[in-house]
């Protein structure tokens, strides 16, 4: 299992902002959280990448506790919060290669990611045209 969340709660100023009994995402799957503003999407992602500690419950990402083992999780996970995080004038391949350079990863990983998400045939098309 790549993501495992059990009995997760995040309480802020006495208000339960997040309450998830169970969430499981198998390795190799792509997960999307969709919901209205204020529904906790950013809050769960911040917990999953180790930027925030849950009030209670257990969280494992690639077998690691993201809050206590943040570096190991960062090596395994990529998160895109907004479509503004990509350069629309560049292709998906150019955007991913740029990210690979930022994180010291081999550029070949960009092509692999495009294959996994089904965009290999559009690797060199500008994002604005997709």
C-alpha cells in the first residue's frame, strides 16, 4: 500500500477540520482529491507530505510516517496543488524535466512519469494546448 490513513483527525482551534476513518491508495495508483473550498483537501495533503501533524490517527506514505520521516516521503511523492504550478507555455515533458533538475533527479524520470499517467504521446505539446 502506498498511502494508508486510519482514524485521522486534525483539530484546529477546537474545531475538527479533518475526520477520515480510512483511506488507502495502492502503490502505482494515482489519487485525486476533489471537493469544495474548505473541505480539507489542502489539509490532508499537508499531512501526507509531512507539513502538518495530525491530532490523532496514523498516516503512512510509502511505509513512512510523513511527519517523522519527511525526507523519505519527499523522495517518493510528488504533489501538484494548483495548475498554476506548471508553466503553460512549456510541454509536460519540459515541466517535469525542470522539476527533476530542481530535485536532483534524473531527467529520464520525466518520461517515465508521462508514460505512467498516459501522457507520453503528448509529451512535447504545450500545456496550454492540452
